[in-house]
C-alpha cells in the first residue's frame, strides 16, 4: 500500500498548490495536508484507521483531488535539488552519519508540511554527503532547504545546494552559495 500521495494544481494566478494524504500504519492515523507550495499547509487527521479503510480513504482523496484539478506530477516534470555537505574525511565518520540522519529528518518534515517535494535518497561519496530531494519548484525548495538546515544547526557553513531537471541529471546548477565560484558536482 502507498503510504503517501501528493497532488498539485496551479491556480489562475500561477500559484502552485498541493494536497497530500499520508497514512501511518503504526499509529493508524490518516492525515490530509494542503495549501500553497512553500507555505505551511493546513491539515486534518483521522485516528483509528486500519489498512483497508486507509486504502478507501486514499481512493476518495485521489478522486476529490482530481475533481478539484489536482494531478500527481511525473518525476520527468520535476527537478532534483541536492543538499551537499563537505566532509572532513573521505568516507564519512559516525558524526557524519548523524548529520545525514538529522538533515534527512528535518528536510522530510519541512518539505512534507509545505508541499515542497520528497527526500528520495542520500549517499556518501569521497569527502561529501549528498541528500537528494525531488521537487516541483526549485526556487521554493532551495529557500526552504536553507531555512530548515540553518534552523536545525546542521553545519550550515559546509552546505552547498545544486539543482538539475529530473530528465537531465547531468546538468547541475549551483544554487548555494552564490555567486558560484566553482561548478556543482556530485562526486
């Protein structure tokens, strides 16, 4: 069963909005969150929902969202935004793994509540930690990433951010820090 569904809609003024349904099997809670992308959404939750009922709620959520003009965005129309930390060692230390865990958790929560996208993966490459996010709006995701990682006190001075269209993963553009003194590379 899918535990999360996110759908998007652009209004007549060009503002991108999101609707998100999330099911937590452990707490048996079904949540819906919605609002303009990049802003804290408003939500509601229903407790005591088993998996069969959650499946029905997901179907009803998708039908209502489609009726309102929302669609799920294919990855091909989204972008990668990568938070990259420079590390002191080539392979990463226990402290670097803690940084990975805390940064992923902070980004996942912040992005989810604001419809900014999803944290998809992370990797250690020699001297770097890369955290990959799939996002519908690059400028808003970068702004959100800067806010949450600074607020979480996660080695902000070692942070670089780059973006690339999902369909063109080799065309990285540095987004932070600016001005770009060197190109953004993953490895």
